[in-house]
């Protein structure tokens, strides 16, 4: 059985998806299998990051038979999905073991299938990979988002490197996520899952190490937690925009000496991967 990791922000911000992609790609360069997906059937930024060809409208039929849409079609026929069903619906990059469970490229009448998506993600998808990263819609106004957070083995809370954002989260933390009114479809017999604050780690996206007062160690001293960080990197941002994220990590995997901001970026993301692995495997001190 694998781990379900939800990557989420209290706010809607682009660094959430970019940070998740970086950690997932770096983690996949080991021996573990990694899947990236999101909590919606429609397209998200995730497709463009991993597969630029999703912009090609002539391939709609292919995409409707794969990804979350293809998996849902199988789920409708039988709710018992096998690992092969999941793997057959996931796109695979050639350069590493990241698998992408995409949304769909065109309008599709899937608005009433949130519960099916929830069951697929916490069940057969999670069980098919060592680590499944879910890009969860920001905020707390979405029942599917709330329940995915509640069921996660780890929530990565992405914050910006801003005093008011970090201070507010430090004062309030991640709220207890109850089963909301009208969410009976999501109810679980395990009361500990019904009402719980899931384990979480804070991550600062687009992190600037030279920030005067909000360096990671300063945040730890002031607020009591040491955040994960994904530094700002021009090279990484170019790879995001060009859809070459996986090859970026292959090219820079053995970067051994300090060179502009790419060395700092790779080192920081590797530290994030190590911290997440240790936390999930019970090695947290």
C-alpha cells in the first residue's frame, strides 16, 4: 500500500503545482514509483508541465480513454479496479518513473462524479504506486478537497514567503476537517478519519534564500516550524513553461558544485524528498 500526499494551499497560487512537480520528479529518480494527479476532471496546469502535447486537440479520443476520465469509465463498469487498470490509464514519461493521471482536454459531463474520483484516489490509485501526489484545489470551499485532505497520509501546505501569510497560518494552523453537511457520501466508519487534523508539513514555494527576515531558519525560530522549501529557479521555471520538467531533473541530477541558483534548487528539493520519506516511514524524531 502506498502513500497519498495532498499538496494544497489555503490560497490559490501557482507555486503549489510547480512545487509538487519538483518534489515528485526528484522522488521518482529513486527506486520508488510515483504518480501525479489532481482533484478535478478538467485540465489543470499539471498537464502542460508534464506533457505539452495536451494542447493538441486532435488527440481528444486518446485522452478521453486515459487519465482520470478513462479510469472513471472503467470504474463505472466495475468498482473493483486492478493495478493494471490504473497503470494503463496513466501516462508515463520516458526519462523517469513519474506517471501522470491527467484530466481531460475538452468539456465532459463528469460533474456528478466527485465521489467516484474520491474513491479511486484513496483506493486503487494510492495502492498502485509508492507515492501518489494529488494537486488539491486551493481553499476550503470544496467538499472533495476537504475530504481528500482528511484522508491523506500527509498534506503539504504551500505558503508564499510573505509575513502575513506565514503568521496567519502559524496562529491558526490547519483546521480540523469535519465531514461537512451534505457530505454523507464521504462518511467513513472510522471516527478518527471523520474528524481529524491530518499530518502536514509547510512548504514555502518560490523560496528566496536571501530574503532578509523570512529565511527558513528565521521562520523556525519565530514560528516554531522549519518549512520545506522549493527555491525560485529561472532554469526550472523555463522547464515548466516548456513542458520539460522531467528532463530538467535528469540533466541536473548529478550537479555537484555550486552553480547559480540551480544547485541550491536541486539540493533543497532533495532535502524535501528526504524529509517527506522520513516522515511517512515513521522516522520522524
